[in-house]
């Protein structure tokens, strides 16, 4: 039983990181010991998957702040119609979790994809590491990589834009 003991410092660090994260459920297996953490009541056993296929996110209009009222303010000119963004017809692939973005499976390996590469649904595009778990982010669309927005080795937030894809 001594070999299956988890160091209390490791467990404390794990709980602090989990508590501060936006992750709701976590399962870790280490040295034959399984740890399950959940922030929400458990209704039934739900297996946590490591492969994520991001869902298309609706594009919202940016909020426009109303100018402060002034007794001597001139009437504001009518806003010019917004030109469609050149990226409006691109599919956005966003991070489903908070973590560190990696373009390749290891520092010496080539990147999963490059700008201009044709991708298919289910193809691994990158890895987002969260709490020492390597989560493969998969494409949910077929198309061509137009832009890689995230920087290799840099932190990413939940729902942060990672790739722009021109769908087939």
C-alpha cells in the first residue's frame, strides 16, 4: 500500500490548480492510483475525453460604448456601415480548455499543421497541455489552414482563437 500513496504536497498542488481553473471534471491516474475531481454534482459516471473537437462559435458584433452626454457636445456623425471582415468566411477553431498551446507533439517533432495545409475532420491540429495532460485538439471541418493565431508554448484561455480555416 505504501507504493500507492500519493504525496500530500502533490495532492495539495493539484487541488489548488484545479480549484483555480475553469475545468469542471478531472481524472488522473498515477502509479496505479486514480484521482477524480469534480466541481459539479455527479449525476452519473461521465468519462472525460482527451480528444476535443471544437464547436463552431457564433460571431457576435462588438459592443459600442455610448458617448457621455454633454451640454456642449456636437451631434455625433452617423457611423459608417461596417465593412465585412476579411476573416468572416473563415471557420474558427478555438481552445476548448485553458492550458499551454503546442504546435507539435514534442520540441524536436515537426508541427502538426502549417499555414496552407489541407485538413480533414478529426485531424489533430495541436496540443493544449492542462495540468500535465496533453489534450489533442482536432479539426471539426475540412479545409485549408489560413492562419495560426496562437503562439507555440504560450498560454491559451478557454474559447481563445487558435486557427482560422477556409472550409472546403
